[in-house]
């Protein structure tokens, strides 16, 4: 197994126009290991000047460079090669994300990296299958459409799945022939930089993919507001999504936003209870609860409530929380002190609101940002802990005894990212799948993902879809061509 000492962490620079460069200001910032609170390395800090340089490189590569003119099948080959190089470097990439984010190595190895590879493979398959249509129109005309890339795309990603979020954004954008400036989250810049290097090694021409780490209000804001960026794709909090939407209005750039959630996970008495308990565990404790589609509102039917909460709290209390590099660890560290404090603040709020703390509710250990898996029972859907996104390992259990009422309560949220239903009643499952206002509905499952299946939100969870054929729509635009066949 690879250890920290085997990973060659390079002094982080910006990756612009196929080269490693310092930021123009010369500034750097530290990226920390949240499990130890130690500095891993320092990284060049991009700001608006560096974003300008990166956008200029991406524009040049788009207008005059080879990428859009590259044969679609050759674009596909490069994406395949990127997938192959990620596979070859998978241990290093998994460990880098574990060190930078604090998530267990077992998860980066078994969930993040395979999904990243799949994402590049899947979009490699699309690159040469993106085409227009011929349309029967009135009159002596031949009409057809071309599906063209949008142009220079800005991508701003969060810290919870650093490499996977980069893959979800980069792979479809490249398949469609766009050029990219990507800003990773300031907490977790390392794998995005390494991916830039891998893409270059795979033969991606200079300027097609530029990676500029930096802070949100400086580098991120400069990218979102840039007059020469054609589209911005963002994943992160709803608050920042709002700011980005405003900034994007300056030049009316296209936007897609994948934002927060407060997803209902609904367990009926007629479900396979043990599977549902496992699903509730994954729903809230996977990735330390730092998941936008986390099942943070757990609705439990009254008749099984006692049994369910007992089973769940026993499992939660025995979770192995600790060193993320240890293969036996089930839950690692929260990404930052800021996030850690915010979660502990919500735990205090839950106690003050009168929710019943069943297990957890405190930090774990003396060093590192570890929090025990936390279950609040007797939660009311109107409490703050049931309304606001906590983005941590804290679940709010709410009891119900009526199907229509639980759907109404489940939908009573400004968010609509995901929902899950646990039942053996096939009619009820399909009926509720229609009635729940969410971009993803899982039936007898939680956190199932595939590069081929669309992901995105209803309501204030955002708009636009990532993954699947749907992502191609947001990275292309349609041109209608008319040919006069008359005299
Ligand atoms: P969090 O507050 O949990 O870090 P954010 O939504 O603020 O979540 O962060 C997600 C991404 O958005 C990060 O890459 C961050 O740097 C970026 N970001 C934050 N603020 C802004 C902003 N004002 N404009 C553009 N990007 C931003």
C-alpha cells in the first residue's frame, strides 16, 4: 500500500497554457491535512490577474488551437488515455484526496477513483457521437442543426469530492470540444493540479485545460464575472450559487448550478429494516456527511421507530472514526476547522431546540477535525437542524404515520436534490418517486451513482444536470442552418 512518504507532493503552482507557473502576485496559501491539522504543502494562489491569463489561454486554444478542430474520435482517444493514466496513478490520487480532504482511504479507493475513471470512459464514448439533426421545414429549404461547443468554460468546484467533482466537470466539457479554466476549492487543490498534469501527459493540447487554485471571493469571483467566459459550471453552497448567478449575469454567460440539499430519506414499516438501517448509515455518514445529497432528514414510520433508532444508533456508535489513511477507518475528519465549528454549532442548536441526542454530538479525539456520528431523534421538520444544510455527520430523525403527510413534509424544504424511499410495496414506491420533488429518487438504495445517470437539483438545489447525456446539453449550443433549395 502507498503511504504518505511515497506521494511526491510537488510545490503547487498554477497550471496555465500547459505550463506550471507561479501566481503573478507571487502569493501562496497552505493546504492542510484536516486529520492532523498539519500543512501538507503550499500552493500558488491565483487571483483575478491569473484568471485573466488562464482565460486568455483557453480562448486562444478554443479559437485558434487544435482542440475543437481535433477529430472527434481523436478527442475520444485522449479522454480514454486520461482514464488510463488515472487508473495507473490511482493509489497516488486516492491518497492525495485522503490527505487533503480527510476522507477514508477506503472510500477514495473504492468510490471516488472508480467513479472518476468511469466518468472519463463514459464521455470518451460520447465525444464522437455528438451530432445535430435534419429537420423537415416548410418551403424549399434544407434545414439542419449543428451541435457546437459553448466555448471557454469556467468551472468552480467544492472540496467534498475533489477529484470526482473535477471529473464530472472536465470530462463532458472536453468531450464537447470546449476549453476550460477550473478553480478547485482552496481547501483541496492537490488532485485537480495532478489531474491537469495527467491530461497534459495524455496529449491534451496547451491551453485546453487550465487549473487555477485560489480563494472564492478572488479567483472564483473573477472567473464567474469574466466577460470572456461563455459558461460557468458550479458545485457548492446555495449561498455562493446565488453570488455566482449574479456575477454571471454581467455577460449573460450560461450557468449550471449544483447546490445544497436537505434530502428526505423515508423508511416505511414494510421495508427490509436492516437494509434500510444500512441505507440510513450510508445516507448520512458516507464522506463524513459532507455530501450535498446526504439523507439528513430521516423519516421513520411510527410502528418501527423504536427498533429502527436502536439499530441505527448501535451501528453509528460503533463506527470506526479516525485516521483516514487506515484502511479500517469508516469515517474520517471534517475538511476544515470552519466546517468542524459549523457542525458543532448545529449540534448545539439541535440540543437547544429540544431534539433528543441519541448518540454522538461531540468531537472525537484531541487533534484533527473529527466528529462522532450524531443522531438526533424526536426532531420536528420545522426545527433549524431539519431545515438547514449541516454538511456533516448529523441526522435528524422525524417520526411519521401517514403516507401523504410524509410526502408533504419531505417536500417541505427549499431544497430538492435527492430523496429515498424504503418499502417493499412497489406501488407506493413508484407513486412516491413521482410525488417527491427531487432530482434523484432512490428506492431501497442510497447514494447510487453512475456516469450515465443524470444528477442535479429541483428548487434551490440548482439547475442543469451533470452526468449522462444531459451534461452534453449544458456544454453545447445548437446552430440552425438553412439552405435555399428553391429557384
Ligand atoms: P463552502 O462555503 O462550504 O466552502 P462554497 O460554495 O463557498 O462552499 O465553495 C465552493 C466553491 O466555490 C469553492 O471553490 C470556493 O472557492 C468557491 N467560491 C466561494 N465563494 C465564491 C465567490 N464569491 N465567487 C466564486 N466562487 C466562490
